[in-house]
C-alpha cells in the first residue's frame, strides 16, 4: 500500500476572459479511483489548501465520464475536494508518488511555485514516481535536478499540445503555451492525435496529453507502484 499525493490548483480565473477555471475534474477522479481501487491511499493538496476550484465545464452532465459521476457522489472524495491540505503542511517523504492533474488553473499557480519545485525536485532525486496529465505538467516547469538542469530535460513527456490549446480557443488566454515551454526546457515531447488518449512513461516520470488520457496515465502509475513495491520486497 502506497500513499499518493495529488497536487491541484487553487486558481479559478481564466486569465482576463472573465470566465472561471480550476481543476478539470476527470483528471483527478480517474486516477484517484485507480489508485484507491488498487489498495493505495490518495491524498489531496493545493498551493493555498481548502476548497479546490473546479472548472465548471468539467462538471457538465454531457462531459462526465463514470469516474466523475462516482467522485461527485462520493462524500469522502468531495470532503477532500473542499478541504485540500496546503502545500506548506506537506512532507514529501511520506508519499511514494505524486500526481499533478490539470485544468487550466495550474497554468497560473504551479509553474512558479518554489515550494512545489523543491518538493518535486527532492522527490524525483529520491526516485519517487511523478505523474501528470494534460496541463498538470505545468507543475514541472520550475523543477530542477541537483545539477540545476530542468527535471524534464531529456525526458519523454506528454502534455496538452499547442494545437489542442488553439482548438480550445485559449492560446491568447493562457500565460504561455505549455508544450512550447516544456520543449524549450529540453523535454522530449511525445504526442498522439489531438484530444485522443495518449500517455507515456519515462522511468519514474509518467505523463498524459489531455483529459482523455487520465485513465491511461493512472494505469501506468498503478503499474509503477506495483513495480516499486516488488523492488522494496526483494
């Protein structure tokens, strides 16, 4: 049994558009239950703690996959969503893996979060698993290895593509284009067709392209946790 920390956004404004954003709920719900159903313990944290803003579009009836329906009808899960731990309360050593769900909110409050960068840098250096999906890899932008190089440099990685951002009509709303930024940091970006499920694993780094990739990333994470447990037992 492993403890997995999900790190989500506290930001709820979509730039200057006047629209609400936040967490894309499927990107939390699908891996949350994959982890929980495999016998592991999920926890939730955000930069500010407390109630996590959810992108209202991700709660629309016509966009809800089964994992979101399950989450919305799960009192314990919803309590966690309303009472996330602040990052200042987190000791990374207590967790075997870290998961960064997306939603556009993370583009504003995760890339420059020094505390998150230190936490994930230390966890990565210790060989802990780090997974992210869609815009979640924005939380890796500031993470550095001990030699000062970006964590993502030379690593295979998937994220929400620039063409998907353009198709969503949000190229001018976001503070930067995520795929372009990660590429500039040396990431070896890998992608499938726009808005189709695609996930990639590079050792202890697991990532997915878009909301449809949430379950694929979750499966890779559960496999990595099982491998980790086998190694510990040997």
